């Protein structure tokens, strides 16, 4: 499994950076969905 990641990322540090970026993007999407849901409910 580790070898598969080596194809895409030069170093382990880059691999970890991409995982943290994905977590941040997921968090922002969740916040946006909650905000839109609240905005629609208030209308």
C-alpha cells in the first residue's frame, strides 16, 4: 500500500501535506453545507 503512494508523492512529507489539505477541504465543505442549510431555513 505504501508503494502505491510513492507513485504520486516524492516524499512522506508531501503525502502528509496532501492528507491534511484534504481534511481542511472536507471541513470547509461541511461548514458550507451547514451554513447553506441554515440560510435556507431562515428564509
